[in-house]
């Protein structure tokens, strides 16, 4: 039975942490190890972790300074045990179905080329703070590729599982900037390996009142919210792409798509190429239209 190492970053998570830990430790996959990093909690999170470490020999944690969720997860990835066959990421306030790891490993094992760096991700069941069903978040069945990945992350970290080969690529290529740790993992997998998407959900993704996902009521509102979002994050995708380009140079990789996307910041010819030939795109039609407008204006 191959070993799965689950990486969990905690921060002031006392309210929901126990239910998440219980769901992870109730997995029907027997060979798991749970490695936790606390990101400077000031509530009772550490006390909760102490209790679980005493009760379960396959649970460990270490406490660190508050560095934020992205750096905390990269620190976990760097310091993870080297003997894992697979590595999963977990959030502190979700609840996992008992077969989550089993199904992820099964999908990975079905691939012919086991030496390829691989990343598995899946759909999510969105629930409220009391675990009442809201909706299922499921991606469209479009091709998972760099043309889409440069401007859209289709892999949510708490659903993901990476094999050992991808883990090695990640720890050798920690970026100086990324939009989110799971986004970077997704980009590396698209660049050097393969991404497997599962349309089934094995996780209750808890949505809090302070992070409620609003749904646009019409096209005008969708357009307005999209423009507002991109304006707030106008340089992030470009900065992330620059870090990806550094990895490409280091590994002697080439991507015309990546080069054109980076050039579009200053080159009208590159922007025209993207708009006409769909060099980069988002899944949703309205989101893609917004993206093309902003690229045409040199914003993204």
C-alpha cells in the first residue's frame, strides 16, 4: 500500500479543526501520515493539535511564525517526509469523505506512465458553516492546458494529490511569487507532467459568511464584477508567469504560449495574437471576453 502524506496548514482554526482532523483520520485508505504546520495561531489550535499528536502516531506538527498561507504550505512541502509516494494538501475547516484519498490514489494508479509528474484534482461540494449543502463546484470538461492555466486555476488545493515525481519538481522550483500555492502546483504539473481531473466530489468545502461567493445576476453584473476583480489583481498573473518563465529557463523548457503571454504586457502584436488566435483563454465565455478586453488594453 503506497504511502500518502497529507499536508495541513493551520491558523486560528479552533472552531472547525477537530471535525476536519477526524475526517482525515477516518479515511478508509490505511497508509496515511498527517503533517501539520501551525502558522502562528493565537487561539487554542495548538492545544487541539497536541491532543491529536498524543492520540495518533501518524500525526505530527510543528509551530512556525505567521508567514501566510502560501509560504506556510511551501514550507510544509519543503519539509515533508521524503518517503511519500503521494502528497495531498488539506485546509483546516473542510470535511473529507472517507474515500477521498482512496479514490484519488485509484485515479493516479490507472495512469500508464507512473514516472510522469502527475497532479490529481476533483470537484467540490460547497457547504455553509453548518455543513448544509449549497452547490457542487465542478469544472467544465475543457482541456487542462497551459493556455488556460496561465489565466485560470482549475485545481483547488484541498482536492489535490501529487505523486512523488511532481513533489520533487515543486521543491526544486519554489517561486518568489505566486497567486496561490495550489495555482503554482497546477502550473508546474501542466508544464512538466499531467493533470487528472475527477468530476466527482469527495470533500465538503466549508464556505464562511465572510467569504461567500456571490453569483452575478446578469451579464452586466458579471462583466462589472469581472473587471473589478482583474483591476484588483492586474499584475499578479504577469508576476506569476515571470516566475514560471524562470523555471522554464532552469529546466531548459520552452513554451510559445508563455512567451506570448509575457510579451503581451508591452507588445501590441502579442496582444493581437492572443485575441485573434485564443492563445490564452478562460473557460467561461464572459470571463474570456473580459480577459480579452483587458489584454487588448494591456492591463493583464
